[in-house]
C-alpha cells in the first residue's frame, strides 16, 4: 500500500484516493462545502485547501489525487490563512440572516465559519441579492444564501437522473435554478435539502416550524414502501416535525424518497382518536368497552368460516403475528394481505424476496425488469439501479414498458411470449444472459397479477435453478414487493389461496363473508354489502369510511415494531411520538379482543410477543441482517397464456393512508397530474 | 453585459431553416456521435443568426432535442456567454466598445450618438424594433479605436460624424461598408507611411 505523510504521520492509503480521503483516514478534519462522497468532484468551493510540500500554493485536497510520498500539512499557518481567506470570500455575499434561516443550528457554513473563519468582515460594498426561485412544493429557496457549491446540480444529474437543476449566468451573476423555475420531476428531490450546506434550499413544509436543537430525535425506519429506508424522526412534543434519512450503506445509503420524507404531515391529519360505532348510518363516538363488546357480540353469533381478516400495507410483524394468533383462536383461516390477486408461492422464503440484496445491484452485470416499475415501486432501490448503470455501465433490459426510469434500458417485448421464449432459450437475450456472471431478474407485481403469473414465476425460477444462478453466493431471482407488510405477512402465511390463487377475492366478491376485519387496510377494493366491517387503524381513510366499528391504533411512528423489508432484513421501527387520542397499540387491541372472546390473553407482554415473532420469522439470522439461504424447492406450473404485460399505474404520492392524508403529498400529486396532462414538463 | 433576461414574449416554434439545417449537419460531422453535444455553441450561434440576433426558448428546446441534451444544459450555456442574446436586440445590433483604449480615443462620443439616435438607454430597441445598442468590453480592435460592432462587422476609427452617418443609414435599412472610417487599410500605420525606408502605404 502506498504511504502518505499527513502532519508528520505516515498513513497507508488505497490507490485512487484523493488527499482529502487520505486525510480522513488520518482522522484529520478538512472543512469542505462542495465535496461530497457520493457525488462527483467539483473542487469549486476551495475550502479544503491544504499545504503540500514543494507546492508554492495550497492545493484543493478534494480534487488532488493522493500519491506515494506526498507530504501534506493541514495545521500550518498557510493553511489557516488560506481557509480564512476562502471563508471571507464566501461570506462576502452571504447574508447575515442566521436568526431567520431554517438551516441555523445545522448549517455547515455557520459551523465552519466558527472554527475556520474570521470574526469580522472587511467587505463594505453592497452584497448581491438573488431572487427566489420556485422549485416545487417541497423545496423552499433563498438563493441569496447560495454559495454555489453545485451539490444540488450534481445530485440531480448524477443520483436522481433528472438533469433539471443548473447554474445559469456567470461570475457574480451566477444563479442556481431549475429550467424556467419548474418543479423538479423526481421522487428524490428532497435530498437536495440535506445536501445544501447552507440555507439556500430548505424544506418548504418544515419552514419556520422548529429549531434542530429543540427536536427529539428517534432513529427508526420507513414503512411507506417495502425498501425499509433508515430514517430519523424529529418530533416536537406530539408532532412529527420532519423525517430525515439515516446512513445505511446496505439499504438507502443516505437518500430517502420524497414520500418517506414529506408524508409526515399526514400523521397529524385525519387521525382516528377514539373508537366509533356505526348507528343509523352514522359513525358515533363511543367508548372502548362498547366498541369491543359490539365486535365480540358479532363474532359470537357468526360462523368462524364467515369471518375474514385483511392486513394492510403498513402493519408491523408483531401485529401481523398477533392477528394470525387471534384468528386461530376464532377458528378462521380467511386471512389475506394482498390488495389484488397476484401469484405468490410462500413455501420458499426466496419466493417473495429481493434475493440479490440491494447492495447486490451494484455487483450485478445485467439487469432484467419483468413487469416492474422500480422508480415508483421502490424509489431508493431504483436509485441503486441508476448508480449501477452510471458507475458500472450495467446493461438494463425490460419486459413490459415501465416508462421513464431515469436511466436507459431496452424493452425486449411487451407480452408474456417474450418470457416464454427466454425460458425456452429461444430469444436473442439468452446469449447476453449466458455471458453474464451475476444477472439480476426483477419480477414486479404487475407480472404476477397476470393469468400466467404462476408460469412466469415458477418457470423463471426453474430456469434460473437450471442455469445455476440460485445458490448461496448469488441469487438472481428477485421479487419486487410494494408494501412494508408483505414479506412479514408471507412469513406468517397470511394468505388465503387455492389453485387459482384468488380464493379470498372470489369469496369477498360472492359475499361469502359476514365479518371483515380490516387491520390497517385501506387499499383493498370491494363493494360493501351486508358485511360487518371492523377497521383498526390510525387514519380515517378508505377503510374507515365503510367500517361499522372503528378501533383507533397508532401510526408507524407511534409504536415499536419490527418490519421486514423486501430483502427480508428485519429492522426495528421505534416509537417517536404518542398515539392520537385514545388509540391503543395494535397488539393490545387484539389481546383485549381475545380476552373478551376466549377469556385469555394472547400474549403476556410486548417482549414475549416480540420473542415469539422473532422465533417465527422464516430463515431468520439476526436483526438488520439478511436471512439465511436455503436450497430452493421446485414447482412446475405450466398454465401459460400469451398476454400483454400491462404495468399498473402507481399513484406514487397517494399509495397509502398516511400519504393520502398529507397535504404536501396531494400538492405533489396535482403537479404531477398537471405535467402528465400537458404531456411535457416544459 | 448583454441581455440575460428571458424575453416574456416568445415565439411558439423554432426550427432551423433548410439552409441552416445543412450547416448544422455539417457542424455535427465534426464531432463523434457520442459527443454531439459539443455542437451546442455553434448551434446556438446559428439559431441566433437565423432569429435576428436573439435566441428564443423554443430554439433552446429545439437544440437540446437535436443534440439529446437536457434543456437546462443548453440554457446554462446560453446564459453563460455574453454574446448570446435571450431577448430581441433588433435586426441591427450595435456593440460599442468602451474599454480603456477606445474610451481614451473617444468612445463616449459614440455612446452619446447612440443615445440620441437609437435609444436613451442601452439594450432598448428603436421604435420600429429594428435596432438597439449596448456597451461592451474590449472587442480586440484597440489599434483602430474607437470602434463598434454591427452584427458581425467591425466599424473602426470612428468619430462623431462617421458614427452619425453609419447609424442614420442603418436606420434607413442601408448597410455601409465595414472597416476603417479614416481611410486606413486594415490596421496599417496612418501617418508614418515609411518604416525603415519601406513604403507601407
């Protein structure tokens, strides 16, 4: 390993590193504004100047490659003076409005000027001012504060893949803007706020609502899609003020999607705060006793086979497990988690996981999307695919047209016939596939919804087994599930299927059920008739609308819970705030119901429930770890029909009850609809 | 500085005329296909030339589609260079050099004439919308100072009288010959016709 001398200390570094990275290895802090690990190097803020031996001038360490034998000094007088000089220039045009700036308290410029700057200004001329720019409903701009680090420009072109932000003009007249001040058409746009080292880009919904030091920070995970991005929930009293990403190299790196970040205002609206009972077609506020009694009465007079339960998209593992136990006590097997009938085979764990893992996307050398639209189904995962596309030039193919994915891909065909040809090795694509060592096949729910869904899944799996692409080193089979509760529900076999895969949906259509228990389930579409509907959840949304009894329960930020993401990684979601009104934790409600029904508790305490849940997770290794690998079992499914693969439209900003309650999300959605209608963004 | 504000009134469509399209295709041949966006500056120049000295947004869109670039990147280039105009400057665009050598030789008098004849403020069009003027930095013809540029031609060795003559004629849609207005041939010396015994006249 080559060696570099930093402040008189010899340090080993890896070839290809920059001086700044080598300094970080030596645990020497280098101030910076424009440099960011995950973006390309710009070298335009000059804050990272260090002294290099034999160089007459200080060098920008972020852009200088480290070389064997270099002697770097970061604590000399020259460096200190250079930093002060740069700082003075940056502050020459930066307004002194920290007291009214939302970045105050977490501002890089503020912090660094304290440590490396001068305490006085010698600049007596007029400061420049720049007009505010419109960047959509999520990003608030105050462009006078901008120091032109161009992080946002690089983020939008490189990571988000929507080159819409740019720097116009030059010199003193340089300004950062989106093209003609349109809102940014990306699901990752909120991340520019975290990237901005000053208060030029701040969060619009969070504007002037709190200071960072008065917020309580809780490390948690996101459940609004199946990726399980790591987040930090910032609360002020009861209110969730904002949601920020947390670094997790295995999942979200340091980005989160706009839905994750901005749905939090939905946690304050449309909340169910007490139990309700429907009387004379009106929902009347009632007490817990009355509500539970009504349910138990109904349960006792109904045949267990006519009681059905449906689990929603945001339900955690504990609740799922307790729900299943409760239904076992009742003696009903009519449990379902799917919102639409699609093929899934819960016998092997790998049948419903993203087996290659999110990190594996970067290792892969070929990606094939089968009826999936990762941009809207799993935004953060799509950012990884884009990263692989950008850094490794991974070729990407698709069967079915998912629309713009922020990277180039080739459509192989639009029907199931193409898949059949590939399985029978008659397609041109097979040559490419045979040459690939680590291919990645991503099957979306849209493909599994087809009549040949079973064929697509089982035969593709058999094909991959035959090709030796499913083993403990590399598993090319990936299912892209959309809901945070899906993997957990499949682990506990919350699925009611027969040969045709849609038992539950047929029964609900034929009005076979007398009681329907919706556990946080808002996306199940059915025509309500005679059924007695119980809704247990946090938001007054579609499910609560048709309910006869409503039981209030906490949202995901208000109770501790385990979730399994689409890779099968078990993660802990932590309680950051308190449930609204009289809401009681989900498992406690089920416990109470069971007590009233059978005169015994399901679980004695939360810990015993959690223990049992962890015991029952299939192939469980450890929390935050990927599951164990088990040899796949084979199943033959020959029901093939030549069908067109139609990718179902995803209402991205409105996919769950929390987002639907959020004002910010509905603003985003209306802008999206407007641009879709006009056909073009400009 | 040239105009960097985007004109509020914009034509809806823009396309290269068949003539310009041919030139554009020739320009494209200079670059490998994967680097065709290198042609953005000559393309913007062509668009500006075709559209009486200014670039409408429709042209920015047209060029970005032509070269498969994001709109913002073409827009960045167009706003960066002072010689691209984003608002109408008229059929005749006068750029008066007012950098030191020209100023010493009386550029302020030319500016005065422009103010009288064209518009009180720079970058404002005449009433018929066909002509405007702007002060610019050094145009690199100091040896013939003072000078101005009309569209693509240099008018050099000016004084008040000759400037009035030139402006009057372009306002009547007549273009005078470019070059020196004191009878000089290019940049040759004026009074000392003999240098080292050689006749340079």
